[in-house]
């Protein structure tokens, strides 16, 4: 089985988000970038397939050379080979187009993307890749087993879950639950050393096109002061929620 | 160049989100001086949403189970046939599933997590959307003539007239779906985080899963859904589906009540879109108080039972 895990570099979840003074772009100064958490759940499952059932695991990232450290980390976790499409990931359409070309070139059996990246939250890249490549697609995937070319998956739905069956080739949108948080791999020294020499191919893209444009950004308005209520006076809370906030 | 809106149904009637979605589509169409058209699948009373110019109603028993390929291809066809400039979809798990697929099939762009009507920026039509899991907003424009708008829940409200729309049936050929649903599990009768007006959430401050009856009882009085912080789901006290935050579910309710949650930045991002936040925590230094509208500094084990009793009285009086 040949697996591609698509990886996005995103600000660490503890980051405070700021925009440049002209409000035109995200201010990356002082921001630590990590593997998008949804992608990391997917990567861990891919490495599990490699170890348990035998698979070759590739990773692909769209981005400039600054994303290479997180790609090396993914290789240290257990991926075999990396591909970096050398262009800024301006929108989901451009990213999906670049990744679809990679999928078509290597004919993967399984493509794993995070359900969404935690920066622009588009939730569109896996569905776009599946459609561009003619693969089946399962989103918000919290369980995946593969037997031959048959895949059984669990999908989280609003208020419950579904069990789905399909066949490879398949794209999934991974999220927490696909593997447990405690099963995420921290690269060991051997992994880190071997990642240094694993192949990381740089692809120069052509004819990629973004379909959307972020014209400006802003931060949420600052919050007004909290109204504290004495724990002996819970009636006051109910009164405020009823009459002032009008939510009861 | 009309506005098409996909209004989701459940058990042959409209889902709650459909009313907000229709309201947004009507307002968008009016801004563009055009018509708003609803698209409805397997709904016995499609006329029950006022103010739309037209409703296209599709009835087909084999569409009772949602499968993404079929639904995406159906919506793509309807989007093309209607000649609409915009297709508005909700932020439900099903609509998020098919958003990208419809965009690819119909050759349109897709702007998700939209929270307002478009504004003119530098001569372009820009939609305000949340980014960085509610830590920021972007104003995004489409470079394509046709665009899918994913509307965030609880961002626009319901503003509908009672003018009944004309309903037209649409016939269609269905393709096979390569993905089949073999089992579906839902907690019947329980409010879900996706749909509820109120969410009651708790963290490690509750000390253990055996104390969750406090959360469930409070949720029951309020008709609320239950949720939890990340550590609680990581510890296995509650299922992952209840985890609220940056790597879990976003919550955009009218009222969010947080019990024993300190308020890590990742959690606050996930619940930021909620309108009113109440925090109950015994630590007055908990960062959550800075993000809250109302707070009680106190022990959850004494405050919550009292709150439940007093709310029961309030509900009985205001029934």
C-alpha cells in the first residue's frame, strides 16, 4: 500500500494571533510552527499501517523552505519520503491543485489529509483532492481499517457517528479519534538521525491558481469586563441571564 | 445570477439551521438585487420557510441516507442549472463534508466560516470569515464568478417574512455512491453541540467522570448539550465528540456555561463565537474569567446543585 499524508505547517495551538500593521497578512514573528494537529493524527495512523500491514508512507507539503523543519519531524515520526511544492500556500484551491498533481503522479492507494488546518480552517482540501483525482472521500474520519482494497471507516456526524464502507483508492479527512492523543509519536533520536538523510524532493510548480484572496484581516474586539456574581446569590445570575443577556 | 441556498432537512422537516441559512440567502440576494432560491431534499413541508422567491424540492427515497458523492453531485447539478452566482451551505458536518466536492465539480470557489453579508473592499466583494479558529477574521473575495458560501452557525440570526414561496419539484437521475453507510449511531432526543442553543461544559475541576451527573442534570434543565475540555477527553472521562476547542469542536451557541475549566487559549478559541459565556471556577485567577461575561468564583460542587434547583424553579415559573 502506498500512502500520502498531506501536511500543513500551522502556528502552535498556544500561539497568540497577530496581523501586520497594514492588516494585510498574518504576522509570523515569534510564532512557532508545528504539524497541523489533524494531519498529525493522520500521519500516526499512516505509520501504524506501515508497521502493522506494510506500507510506504510519503508526505507532501505546499510551502517555502521554512516548512522543512516540520517535514523533517514528520520523517522522524516514520514517513519514508517527502515532497515539498515550493510555493506559498495562498488558498485551499492552490494547495489542493498542487497536491492532486502529486497524487496523480504517484498513484497512491490512500491519501490522508487533516480534516482542516487550524490556521485558515478551510476544511476543503481533502474533498477537492478526492474530486480532482476521482478517489472516494470520507471526511471527519475517526477510525480507519484497511483489508486488501476494502476500507471501513468511522465518520463523526452531528450528534453521533457512522460506519462507512468503500474501496481504495481513498482520501480521508483525519481528526482526533483516528488515533488517541496518547498514541501520537514523539520522534526518538534514531528517528531524528535517519530523517536527516531521508529524501526530501522539492517540486517547482507551474500553473497553480488560487480562487480566493484574503484582502485584509482583523482581530476580535476586546472583551468587556466580566460581571462577577457572589456564589451565595445565584438568583442574580439567573436574573441577569434572563433580563440582561436574554438567553434564558 | 440568483442566490441558491441548500436547506437541510431531518425527518422530513427543516433542520433548525435552515431558517438562519434562508435568512442569510434572502439578505444576500436582496443586496445583489436578485432572487433567493431554496434547494430542499425529502421535506414534506418545503413551503414552511417564508420569504424565498422559489423552492426547488427534490423527493427521492434513496436520498434518505446522506452519502457525500450523491449529495455533492446533486448540489453541483442544481447549482449549474439554476445559473446562480452563489450557493449558500451550512456549517453542519454533512455540508462541510461536501463543500469542497461541490466546488471541484462545479468549478466554483468556496469561502467557508462566513459570518456576515459581503462588504466592498478595494472594489471587491469581500466576505468576513473566521480564521485561526476564531482568533481572527479575514475579509475574503472570490476570484471565480461563482462561489460557495459556508455560513457559520448562529452568526446571522433568523429574519424571515411569512410570504410563502412557490415550490417546484425537480426530477433527477441519481448516480451510485462508492461509499456506503452500514451503521449510524445517534443519541436520540439529546441536544447536540452542533444544534443546541445552550452548551454546558466541564473540565478537570469536576475531579472525575463520576461527577458528570452535575453537568448532565444542569444540561437537562436547560435543554442544553454537554461538552468538555481537552484534558477531560484525553483522560477518557468523556468521548472525543464532546471535546470543545481548537483541535476539537467549535461552539457557537447563545449561552456557554463552563464549569471547572481554566480557559487555556485553545479552549477559548473554540468557544469564542458563543454569544454569552458564564464561568464557574473556584480559582479567581483562572484565565477564563477574562473571556467571560458572567462569572461565579466558587466550588462547582456547591454552586452547580444550587443553580440546578433554582433554574428548575425559574423554568416552572416561566413555562
